[in-house]
């Protein structure tokens, strides 16, 4: 199959080009009009498929629910917003619930599914700080336990690829060390770590920060905290929820511009409330949440933010059009940067020959015109 547009994202810029796909791969990139095409997208933008490494669920289904039908439906539906790679994300719960959740993801991967590719599991909790827990249930936030994590990873059949940890509670940084040395991206989050503790965690292998600004020790000019570490440590990745609610758009601009084009990772942190109507109520981690008119989800008990219902294509729009971030910075944050962080950038994140045919077609309003996930077209 051959598609073309006058705006195809190649080598960090738009150019008129054709992309030829065969099976799951991009097999050729050609000059515009070089061959007869199957689809000509005119002036619509052709960009790499989006990768969301932190997302809990969709349309009432949550990763912790551990039902294969829910996970399969989510993967088929999520491509509608251009997401072609994903890390289903857990929330802190009992050992039994988390074990069943990761087993379910592993089983679905083994048995097969359609849509977005499951690139791994993001294990958010239970090794979190109780003060900065956010919507995570406090009673299940526990001290990092290396042997327990090994069992979770065994249950997941090695699919845990990201873990969020409050580094200040990881004595001797043993869990961080082990996970980072065994192919897991360790992300500091839901944490009250000082700047100095965060720096030591990085020295032991923690190379990301979970939803920067949210659920972490704030910045103060005499105590930089985890937010200050996220800004200062340029080679460490940092997730950001780009819905304009979790962080003001000016804060998004500050972070993107300070960090540069290579280490920001856009995430949705979307809950099972995503795709559900405003005013609907759901149970998340044992707590009731409600969807507000702006798309944010809040705990009904405290009114605190619990997560988002953000679509990644809209996150891209917010970052570029409202936060004023250069397009390449914004696009990298939901394509190439998460691919690098997960160490799959040898096949994802670019529109290059030999890469997976994960492709999104966007119009100027950031609507998804078409998604190709590993070569298969999804409307």
C-alpha cells in the first residue's frame, strides 16, 4: 500500500513524500507522486503513531479489572486518537489485584489482539509516598520490596517495562537498581523526595519522572524538590499530562522549553472514565471519581484531581496551539521520546524504512483522519 501527502514528517520536518507499507513495516519512502498511490491525503499531516506510556483505562474498563475483553476492546478503540503503542497502567491496590492485572495483560499479549501494540506494563505503585499519593489508595501504598517486585514481574512474564517509585522509601535504592538493570524504566513519582534524594535515585538508575508537577515535592527556590530535579536533570525523561488542567499551559511551555526536544514524554494518564459522559461517576482504585466538564476526573470525596480523559491528539493540539511549544518538541514527546525511553526506537517513533508502519494522519484541526497500526488501517 502507498500513501502520500504534501506534509509527511521525515527527519524532523514536513516534506512532500510517499510512504509504502507492506505487512507491518514501512518498506519505502519515495518522492511525492513517484508511484501511483492508494490514498492521497493532500495537505493533511502524516506523522508517526503516538505512544502513550501512562494510561489506566478506557470507557469504564481499567487495567486493574483484569478482564481480557476489556483490554482487547481498549486496544482496538484507542487507535481512533492516533495511539499505536501503549503501556496499560496499574494503580496501587492489593497484591492479588495487581498480580491478576499484570497476568491478564501478559495473557492477552500471548493470545493475540488487534489495534495499538502493547509495549509493556506501567506499574504505578504500590511503592509510593502516602502524602503525595494523589488518587492512589493510601492503605495499599507500601515500602518498596524487591522480592515482591520480582514476583510481580514473573506474573507479568517480563512485561513490566515502566515502574513508578517514591525513591525516598527505597532503602539503598535496591529496587531502583535491580529494575533499571533488568530492562525496566524507573520513574520517580508520587514522591516527596528531596532534590538530593532524587539525584541519588538517578545515580542508581532512575531515568524518568512520573507526571511532572503532579504528585511530587514542589519547587521552592531554596528546596528544589522533585519538580526542580525534573527541570535540572536534562538527560532524565519526564512525563507530563498535557490536558491543560493538571498543569497550566504556561507551565507546560516552561517545562518543554527548559527540557528540550528529546526528553519530555506526553502522557494522557487517562482513567476508565475516558470516553464516558460528563458527570458520570466511576470507581478508581477503590475511590469514587466524577468526570468534570473540562474532561478532568476528580475524587468525589475531596474534589482533588484524580486523572484525565485526555486524547493524545488533543494533547498535541494543546501543547502546540495553547502552550506555544514548537511542533517538533511536541510531536517528539508523543512519538520518538517514549520510543527511546522504552528502547523500541529501532522500530517505532519515526517514519523510516524498516520501521513499523505506525502512522497517523492529522488535519489542521488535529482530528485523526486515519490511523495505521502496524500497517492495518483503522478509522
